[in-house]
C-alpha cells in the first residue's frame, strides 16, 4: 500500500494519502484511499482513479476515495492506519 499511497500523493492536487483495506462482499477486501487535498480545488475521486489508471494495477485502484482534513499519525510521524480503520468501522470514512 505504500507504493499506492506514494502514487496517489504524486497527484498535484493531493497533499497526503493513506490506503487501508476495507471489507468487500465480492473480493473480501478492497483499498480505500483517505486523502488530504492540497489547496482549495481538490480533484474528484474519479479524477484520482483516472490519474492512477496507467500507473498501478487495475485491482489496486481504490473503489472509495474519502477526503479528510488530516491523516492521523503515530508518535514517530507515520500514518496511523489503526485509527483510520477504527474511523471506518465507526462510519466516519464513507
């Protein structure tokens, strides 16, 4: 997922991106991208998926892209995916 996160963050309209696996009925799990937009004109979820289309495998492209203000971080500055998973489970990342 780090490679996918880095590819998403290569988009000029994205400041940060963290990817977590979320349950999926058909595939068991699918990626969800939580992104922090850069600037006042964030790209749409579809624009992000189009940006990724020729850069990553098709099955890597997130079905869901959620825009958030800030990605939670651990005490050493890494993305805290446990917090993101908990927020998803609580219905906050929809």
